[in-house]
C-alpha cells in the first residue's frame, strides 16, 4: 500500500512539474492547414541579403543567399507566461514583447504562408545538422517565421549596351494557393531590407530595393507576393583590365564618346 502511494505521489509530482513553465497553447479548433480568419490576412516581411553567390550572364541567372522573415497575427495561438518562472526573452525590435522560439519539427505544427520563389531553378538550405529556420510566438499572438536559404533564379539580361550596360534582376516570392483576397504581403516599413556590406562582386556594382506592393497579373486570378530588384552596374575598370585586345578597347572608347550618359 505504501509503495503504491509513493508511486502515485511521484507521478503526480512529475505531472505538476511538467505543467509549469511558459508554454504555447492553441485553440481547440486550430488546424495547421487553415490560415487565420482575417481576410485578407496581412503578412509583413523583411529580408537580409547575406550574399550574392554568383551571376551567370550566359545562363542569365543570379544566385542569392537570403534570410526571409515573415510576420502575421494568429489569434488561435497564445503564449502563456508562467509568472513563477524567470521571464521569457523580450524582442526589442518588436515592441519589447516576450516570445518563445520553436525549432525543428515543432515548426511543422503551425500554419505557415505558402510562399515560393518564382522562376527559381534550384533552392538549397545551408544547414549543417538542423534546418536553418525558426518560429517565434509573441505574447500578442504575432507569429514570426524566419528561414535562411539560397537559390538560383532567372535574371533576364539585355547586353546591347555592353560593356556599359546595367541589368535589373527581379526576384518574386509568390503565394501558391491563396488569392489576393485571402492574403496580402507587405514589406515592413522599417528594417525591410538588410544587405551584407561585405558583398563585393568583381564585375558589377550592385544595390537592392523592394517594391511596396506586388500581385501576379499573368493568371486568371491575382495571387499576392513580394518583389525586390537587384540592380547590377557593370564595372568599366574590370572590363578594361580583362580586355587583352585593342579592338575591344577601341569599341569601349568609341561607345563612351558617342553615349556619354549611362542608361537609367
């Protein structure tokens, strides 16, 4: 009898301890395949351009490594803070709200926006062991999903003005299944673009900017998305150094005399 009571007490103590601590709760009707009820659901985004891996003029592609962060509200998900425990971390970039981080397989237990890279040739994850992604749940039911990945994507180039040409690579992230009436993607007003200052391309100067709004116009229905542009300006000095024959240099000088202003 004493042994049975001891075992029961141990189980009860373990159960009580397991109920303590900060946790994330979902409403009973939560379904990971159904988006939050807001219509349209606003999904804000920010992007860090970590590296421009390569540019192929012959294949007309650009390879980028980015971290894309998405923010949205899901009132079906609540962060429960245990006042008896040390406070969870605060995010100074998000109104100093507390949050909990979910990683690995736990991320798959939440609804996520269905973005894909339009005209991507290949996408890759630079993971070592664990996937390079995380999900934060804030005390105001904001969800932040962040993922680092790299990809090769088409960049249609016009080299008629070579070697004083400029190219624009348009990168589009689109929703695959939700229409413009269901979801709206917007770049954050602040911190929407963050570029690694150490990026140095041998052939081009580059800069990036985001278009405020984007939706598809080549389907029967309009699908929401995000759009950014990589501007590439060819380095004349690199071309001169690499030119080993006089006709090429003569062509460059003649072009500069006849066309003193670069295209916009």
